[in-house]
């Protein structure tokens, strides 16, 4: 079980093609602050039908994109 499971489930339940969350929102959802290990864990998100798009350190946001199953 990943420390980011709550976040992955939140993203999946959104059903959005693209979802933009701030680091603060991610911390509230996952109940842990986003840190460098996020880069290691982000590959788990593909199991939920999504992938991490852009991570903006300047804006402190992460964009999650639904994986196109038609590929």
C-alpha cells in the first residue's frame, strides 16, 4: 500500500480528463506533504488509469491526465 493511495483514488474518482491540484490540496487529500519521493511513487498512478502530467515547482501544482485507453 502506497502512502499516496488516497491521492490516487481521489484522482481516479474525479473522472476528469485532466485535473490540476496544488501541493496544498494534495497534502490535504493524501494527509502527507508532497516531497521528492513523489517522483518515485507517481508511476503507481497508471494502475488507476491516470498519469502525472506537469509538476510545476513555481506554481506549486501537479497536473494529472487520464490515460487514453484508445492507444
